[in-house]
């Protein structure tokens, strides 16, 4: 049985169903409205697993599902060495959002990473602690800032309402997902011009750790139907 | 799991360091996170196990001994002092490559004001001697020469400080150098801001939010305007600095080429002569210096506390992590010493890798 994990509710689920539907694979929820069960029509040996989008990376990593649809940002942030754990099968072209760095609009002197870095240095001198960046994307943000040689900052965890942390004096800058930027503007924040950390979209991933022996025929049938090449699932090294 | 032979190897090294005059010291395994976080920043979260104590707040599983040993020495040690330690360190591994997350480290640290180059040579020669039965390759460098070169650059103190701050981050260092040397122009946003400042038409920004005050923002705008008027670092100076950073070769030839560079960069002379003194001290201790590979920027991307002599010993198999490493960290003692400082040099050996090489017969 090939298990495919898809987001269990909301626009992400609907768009996923639409994407597969447009390619001749009908997915639908079964049972009553609150019950998290579903099925795939017209393909044998494929089981639909409805999961929270945030848990799909973990399930892929553990190999409990063979395929999964989730944001590319979540996979990169939640999985260490992500490309060794999952293979990108296809970007799905929806759920677009950018992970960006934002600072208060009143920081007229800060528009780039250069500025942020210089400001962090001065801030630490004045305040005696590192400039705080609120985010829930710890790995992605830290890797990005390390790669770009930004110093004198610290990450503070924010699992929601991240845009409010600066006004509440619990952070000086934020790193968050934005699609239109409206929430940022409403909270008097602006995006750094050269610091898009990741351009995320909903993506179909395959789990390298899953047991593929019995799922392979179903995978081949599914990929044929979707018009995609078979993913390279050979575990490296 | 720490195997018996690894522990035996560690004990052997620990005994050798004690025989060389070092006093054995202990350090806690569970360390308060604040000092390490302040020192290393976010990098430490990526590399160390940070955990939560209900009363003591964030704690870290010991990622290395240097910081607790320096802290203990600065708090109640008398110098000169030689210390050795042996124990587990813990490093998070963020890749699926098979690397140990928990392993033994044996270290040797010298706190001595009298003759720093002698102390450098003492540490290196001791390590070279202990590792001599194995097929390992030494490599040395000297971050102090690069720092001296930056301190002597013909530019403003602000720019020199910015470059020094990023000595350990090659990519940002290069980015800053390119900008200060006029090879890349300012970002369009910077040009916009300075133009608006000149015309007195700074953009409306809405309410002031956050901890960074209006006066801090004003101070930086002022600094940016000042920086915009700073003449570029002359191309010749920038390329000399780059020659220096790219310099590598057997140590004796490196000294000669550094002396040549010092004709045009007189401010590195002292640092170069310290390197020459160190090399003589190494030779006097029987180290084969003629073939000793030197790179000015060796060790530049590892821990940022080394600010002088640095060294590593690595196996012929490039897949293995370094077997031993160390260097001089005078500035770290100043940071941890609350007003005091002492010249310090030291290094660590990883006994699990020594045991592995020994078992492989190489």
C-alpha cells in the first residue's frame, strides 16, 4: 500500500485535491465533515492519509508515509539535512509564500542584510544583548544568517502573532512567512530588500526512509497518471 | 557508547599532558547557557544541546572545555598555569553523516605572560610528539597577521572595526572589503536614503515602535552619511590584503613572502616577526618546520576565539574530522576575565579518532 499524506483541511487541502484531480487522480474526504479520513479513486493500492501540514515533514522523515504534500519551507525547517531524508517529486504551484526578514518602518537606515548586521553590532553595544529576531523558522533563519555572515543577533521563538513582537518589545526584528505583506504593513514593518530566506510553495515529497518494496508498483502507476518521472529514492552514502 | 580502548587512549593522553607539567582540572558537564550564547551567539544553538532547567534557566551540555577552564582560571587561577582536562563533549550533528554527537576530548591549555611564541611552540610540539606514531598531517596558520593587516588599512576606524568584526566570516568580510574598496557600489536603498537626507526629505515612517530608539537610528544615519564620504581603500592596499589572505606554503617560505609583503604593509611586521620567532622556537623543539604547511587564514571559519597562532592535525582520509586542533585566544580571556586578561594558548585531541587511526594501523 502506498500511503500519501495530504493536509487535512483548509485551502491547502482543497488546492491539493484540485491539483491531483486535474491530473486524473480523484481524492476526497470520506465519512462526516469532522472525520479525518479520505480515499483515492481510480488507483489501486494508494491510501490517503489526512494530516496537519506541519506534521507531514515528520511523518515523511519517519517513513510512515511514502509521499506527502506540504510547504517546502516546513520540510527545510523541520528536517535536518532535508534532501537526504526526502526527495522533491514536484512543486505544485500553489501555497506560495516567502520567508522574509522584516524590521520596523521607522528604521529608515535599515534596508539590507548589511544594514541589519551593522545595526545588530551597534545594538549589542548599546543594550548589552544581541539583537533579537522573532521567528518559528529557527533552522532556515539561522542557516541563512550564518551563510551570509550576519553576527550579534539571537533568535527568539515566536509561534504566532510574530508581527506583534516588536511593538511588545520582545524582539527587534522578525523572520516570518508573508504572501501579500498586508499584516507586515499593518504592524508598521517593512521587508529587507535582499533577504528572501526561502520562496516556499506546496510540494509533493517522497520519503527516502519509507519501505518502498510493496509500494513501488502503486508509485509507478501514480507517477504515470500524473505524468511525472519516478523519483530518485536511492539513499545516498 | 564510549569504548574501553577510547577511554584508555584518552587516559594515555591525559597522563602525557600531566607529565608535561599540566595540572588536571574538571569542568561541569551541564553549563549555564548565557555565557556561551553571549559568546558564540546562535551558532551554539546549532551545535550544542541546549536544555531547560526549571530554576536555572537555559543550560548547555558542555560543547568544549575552553570556556569553563578559562573562566575558572580568570576567577581564581594564578599564572603561569598549565592545565589539562579529559571528558565528554557534546555536539549536535545537523547532517546524516555518521559523526559522533558525544565524544571524549583531552586538552592542554597554557596561561603564560612571559613568552607567547615559546608557549605556542610548546603546545604544538607536545601535540606533534603525541601524534607522531600516527599518519597525521599538521597545518598551521596565524589569524593575528590578518588582524594586524586589517588594523593597518588606510581607512576609517569604523571600517577597520567592521572588517575586524568579520575576520571569522569570510563571505561578509569579502563583501565589506569589496564595498570599502569601491569595487561594488552602495545598494540603491542606501543611495535613496542619502539623497533624501541631503534634500531634507526623509520618508514618513509612521509610529516609532521597538526598543531601538530614535537617537540610535539618528546616530546610524549620521554614520552612514559620514561613511559615504569616506574615500575608497586604494586598490593596491586591497589587493595586498588579498595576497596575504591567499598566502600558503611551507612555513619557512611563507615567512619570507610575508616579509616581502611587510615592505608594503609595515603594520604587519611585528606579527610576521612573531611568526618567525615561533617558527624558530618550533625548530628548537625538534619540529620539522621545513615542510610544515602554513596558510595565513587557516582556521578562519572555525570557532571565532582564535586570534593568533592556530593549528590542526588531520588524517590522510579527508572524510575524518580533525584529529586535534588548537590555537591562541588572548582576546577570549579578556572577554571572560571581566577586566583582566592573560595570553593563552591550547588545544584538544579527540581520542576516539586517535584510537580509530591506531586500530587501522595508520
